[in-house]
């Protein structure tokens, strides 16, 4: 059977549909870019004028007449540090247990289901729980540690799930190869599985840090909003048990109760730059730790 | 044909849950020789190979009865250290599975497990093992490069070198060439000639020509049973069992 049609291009229904579809896709794609760029531009235009060295290194004070977020920056760093230093080992450990040790079955599916549900719960509920349990029942009050403990509950699922996904993609051949050479389970995990999962673990950790940086509701209830800087170096440690607001919390307060939109937008600029840097850092790190890459 | 046996298997039965995968296997494997397992897909060749260094321990729900004696010692006896067992009985898999690390670290992986830390000693082992697997010249200038950047055939020889690096006594190979091109395959077949001078080699293969080329003894499996086990030449020229004859003449399988 020969096909007698000649090869010259002819419009037909299918081709017209294709063109329409492409047009729609392009419109949607450009729209999302325009919106994103628009928001960023707007925030920068409103806020960038107030961002300067003084803003980053001083504390807002009516007496001294200064406006600054140094205290909030320190609080943010402390909260990230405290949260991640506990959440990372617990989250990674849980993932290793679920994937490598626990027998697949009801209990594992239940835990996985619970983790998934946990990551869908609105953060304000975590805040409420953290305030009542850590703050009141355990008597830690409004403090960075109360905030961190609350945030750990929030970010654990992120780390555990990303680590688990990464562990699942490690080919079984690697496990068999290692065991076939006499490696024990833990040795295999340490020398093969964890290095292979590093990009996934880093992704989880970065997503968690992103979540912490962006969090306000859960922290208002738990860590409070104090903006003072620790007076001494050792003050940083005692600060852990005192109230302290992160940048995002301060942004919320500046834009609402304090009605200081200049500060709010300036913080927004700082946060945007931070998020941007975190993204670049993630790309660099995951690439660096990609063991499959030819070096 | 049996003077001494490196591995003796007595009345071995293996069950995957309800699936009776190996039935009453009795076999004696000669030292410093190549033994091939042939048989149609699903007859239990891989399963049997894995019982020889207890890789089945990784599978859930396996039940094993009978004895597997390595140098007269039962490897399923209580108190056997599988780390030492697997050092003595190494394994090469069907799919080349080099670890995602440098060629050097791949080869040094086994020796490091068994406590060798000295850099000079490791250098020596790495070179010796790579030579033993006939791949040293191809990779000597890129030992620090990721092993995943090698071709499939090279990767498989890296895996053989990795298995040799722990100085095994027995080398189990599960269809080591089925994922490889003809040139890599013949390189590995040539290699087996050398390997059997030092090691007891057991190889699973689907390729009967390969069994004829490399194996001193051949065992034919069918549906979990060991049907016939003789010198390769004899098995292929004068099969004693009708089923063996049907299989090697290509009447089924
Ligand atoms: N992990 C496992 N769990 C349950 N059953 C298994 C498992 N591995 C193998 N089996 C079953 O045991 C039987 C023997 O399988 P095995 O892999 O040993 O066959 P084989 O001879 O190696 O086949 P092939 O030539 O296709 O590799 C098959 O019926 C298979 O379905
Ligand atoms: Mg098989």
C-alpha cells in the first residue's frame, strides 16, 4: 500500500489544536513569570531603600532612634540552628529505620501515613500545641527553645520523607554488592546508602530551613517577638531560654500592630535575598554531593 | 571425578514461603575448577548460588533445610560469622553493580571492611586485584575517577576485581556476562581460565556454549531439582538423563 499524499504542509484539525495548545501553554508560563517578577520588583522597590548596614546591625529603639533587625537576625539564626541540629539526626535516623530496619508492614505504613498527614497540618495548630505543651506544661514559656521544639515537629516529616525517597532510589545492587563483600548492615548504610542519599537529605534540610525562615504563625505563639540583641557572647546561650522573634515574625508585627511598612518591606527584601541564596546554595551542595557524578 | 570437595551440599531444601524452590540438592563442588549451573529460567540456579554464601539471608520468608559445607564446615550452623563467610565466598552479580565512588575506593571497599587501613597495602591490593581481573591497564590512569563512568564490560571486571580484593577462596558469578557485549564477554571468559588457577569458581549461565567453553563441571537444574551433574564434556556429549538431553539439544528451555 502506498501513501499517495504529497509531503507539503497542510493545515488540519490536529495541527490547529496543537497551535492553540502551545499558545495557551506559553500564555500561562509567561503569566507566572510576570507575576513572580512583579512581586519581587514591587517588594524591592518599596523596601530596598531602607536596607542598609545600620538596618542590619542595629536594634529598633525609640530611645536611640534607631531602626534595625539585628536581634531578629540573631534569633532567626539561633532558631534554625537549634531546630536543625535536633531535627536532622532524628529525621534521617527515622528514615533509615523505616527503610532499612523495620519490616515492611502495617506499622511502617501507619508511620508513613502519619508523617504525611503531619506535613499537611496548618502550622498554627503546631503553634497552639507547642505553646500549651512545651511552653506551659513543660514550663519553657515563650522562648527560642519552645519555638524550636515546635518547629522540629513541623519539619521532621520533610526531612524524613526526603531521606526516605532518596534511600528508596538507591539501587538494590549496591546493598547486595556491599553485603556480598561481608559488609554489615550499618557499615553498608554508612558507606553506601547515606552518601548516595546525600542530595536528598540536603534537599530535605534546605526545605526545612526554608519552612523555618518563612514561618510566623507557629512562632508567634511559642518563641514570642522580642527583638533585643544578646548583650554578651554568653548571652547567646541564655537567649535560647528567652523570648525572641524571627525576621518573619517581625515582618508580620511591623505590617500589622506596628504599622511600620518601611520596616516590613525592608525585612521582605532581606528575606527574599536569603531565600535566593539558600536556593543557590542547595543547587551547589546537591551537585557537590552527587556521588554518581563523574569527578 | 571427586577427589576432594571445596563445597559439599547435602539434602538442601529451600522454600520461599510456600514455594519449594530447591528440592533435595546434593552436590560436591571441586576446588580450583569452574563449575557451571545451567537450566531454564526460574529453575533455581540463582537461588542455589545464593545459598552458597548466605545471600538469601537478605530475603524475607526463606526457609532452608539441609547442609552446605565449606571445607567440611556447615555455613548455616549457629554462630557462623557471615562477614567471614562472604570474605571466603565472594560474589559477582548479573548486573554490574560498582559502587558510586572512585575505582580505587570500589576495590578497596572489601579490604577496608576486613580491617586493612594501611595506604601502601591497599595500593598493592588494588593493583593486584585489577590485574587479576584483567582491567588494570585500561583504568590505571583513572583510579580516582568514578567507576560509574566506565563501560558495562569494564564495570563488570571492576566488580570481579572488587570481589578478588578480599582474597576469596570461592567466587560465585550469577550470569556475569548476560548484560555484556560479545567482546567484553570473551574477555571475562578468558579471565575465568586464570581465575580457576587460584579460586574455586561457580558460574550461572544461560548460554550453553559458554558452559562448554569455561566450565570443567556442569550441573543441570530443572524445576528446583538437580537433574544431572558431571564433567562438562561428558554432560554435553553423553547426557544420562532424557531431560538433560532435551534441554541441551534445545527441545525446551
Ligand atoms: N526473593 C524471592 N522471593 C520469592 N520467590 C523467589 C525469590 N527469588 C526467586 N524466587 C522464586 O524461586 C524460583 C527460582 O528462582 P531463581 O531466581 O533462582 O531462578 P533462576 O534459575 O536463577 O532463573 P533465571 O535463569 O531466570 O535467573 C522461581 O520460581 C522464583 O520465582
Ligand atoms: Mg537467575
